[in-house]
């Protein structure tokens, strides 16, 4: 079984291309962070979604978008400036858009004119039945 699950932010807007037989492929790169502090690293994963699934999510895949990806991992070696480099590639089986708009709905796709960095929305304190606002600050353990 070859299955890699990760979350990260898109490095650029996704791009759509067509292979000679007419199939669509949507490609995007995701920055996957691991570790913390001085030992923090970023691994770039080149992702591809084929067919109608890729076409349907293309407008949502904009630079900086937080996504969750599950897919088949592979690596490819290539030459750049006389050095051998390795590219990590993922054929996407499942894609989750993780950023939400205020109100809990998924963010609407943006046209190229509207693509600007998202401003953080203020958090509203929870209230009503089932909220955590009625608990004491003391931890019971």
C-alpha cells in the first residue's frame, strides 16, 4: 500500500494542462512543514489531480490555500545545473480544502482579479448549550 497523507499550503495557484489524448491534469505544489524551531523543515510535494475532479477544484486552489492531501507517493530524479535533484510527486486520491469562511461554509472560488491574501477573521467566543465557555479555567487532572 502506498498512501501519503499530509497538510500544507499551496506555493502558487494550480495550473491545468491537457495531455495529448485530451485528459485534463491539474498540478500544484504543497509546502509540507515538519519539526519545529531550529529543526523545522519544509518539503515540497508536487501534486496532480486528473480528470473532472481536478477541473472542479481548480478555481479553489490558489496560492497560500491550506489543503489536506491523500495520494500515491513517488519520486523522480532530474538534472538541474549539472546536479541530480529529486522531486516528490503525489497522484492525488483525496483533496480537502481546509480553510473556511466565517459562518462555517467553504470559501467561494476566486477569479484571478480577486486573488489577494486572505485577512484573518476575528474569532467569536462560543456560547449556548454545548459550548466550552461555561467550564472553569482549572484543569481537572
